[in-house]
C-alpha cells in the first residue's frame, strides 16, 4: 500500500525557517517524481514544487521561488522542503504528492495526510 | 498562468440526484485535465485523468468530459459517501493550477 507521511510542520514567526519531510513506503520511491502541494485555510489547492525521480529537474511556483528548496534522498525514501523567509501567506497544510512517472508533474496519484505550517508572530 | 474556474462553488443535492460540476480554463488545454475528490481530514484522491479517464478502482458513478476550455464532472447518482470538495486541475504547462473547488453536500 502506498503511504506518504509528512512531518515537520508547526508554528514559526514571519521571516523564520522550517524543514518539511515526507517519508514514502509501499512503492519504489526512486522511480517516481514528487511534488509539494499546499492548501491555505479556507482556500483551494496550490501546487508548490516538483522534483524528478533523480533530482535532475526541479520546478517551483513563483510564490515560493528563491525562498523554498525541494530535495529528496532516494536511499531514505524521503522528500524534503526547506522553507526560508516564511510569510503569513505561506500558512497552509502542506501535502507531499506522488506522480505516477519518473519525470512528470502532470498528475498527482497519491497524497499524504498533510502537515500544517502556521506563520504568525 | 492558466486560470481554472469551477462552478458552482457549492451545491446541495439529494441522495440519488445527478450532480454536475463545470470547470473552465482561461485558454485551450486540450484534454490535459484531472479531477480530484477531497474529504475533510483526508488527502485528496485522484478520480479522473485526461478529462475523462476514470482511475482504476474509482466508482463508475463518476465521469468526466470536455476538451479545449470547457469541462464537466458528473456524479450520476449522489451517495452519502460522495460528500466532499471536488477540484479540477490542468497540466497543459507549468504551473499546474487547480480550480477553486466545488463543495458537494447532501440536502
């Protein structure tokens, strides 16, 4: 069974940093590209970032470019998001989401339960 | 970025009713469209890819159609377990964007 478990969320002050993790199981992690998608309170879904299976290709939404860094460790079946210079508008539930392919951002076939990031003073 | 506009934003229907949600793209996206179901406290679930392809294991009550800029998602006979928010998502080019969601309730 495919499982994605996020961790690392919490309360952080504006300008602060946080590192999210997503641990995968039930599939060959190194064969799939991965994404982060977020949902602000009362809002819809927003794609944040993509990383290909080998980490060779990375994309970011304009809203986080230069502040967030996606990475992965295939030996540890883990996906990460380093979040710096956090703003109030980054407050959201952050989901890691798998794509069915090694190098595609087109569709998200499995999602984790999400981890809440709250940016507030 | 391509804007995805869903309507209605919410609806209430009776068990057994046919429910239709529309999704309009701000430019032609061919059939590069997915649909997701999101229940409170659960992760989103992929239902339909390429505008009309039902994912394996997903109930045949759900269907999708359309191409270009106008798309439709249908629940043929609403069931209590279908209570959720439904989102469309395009993948014509980066960034993939989602519609604002349609919250479906039982009347």
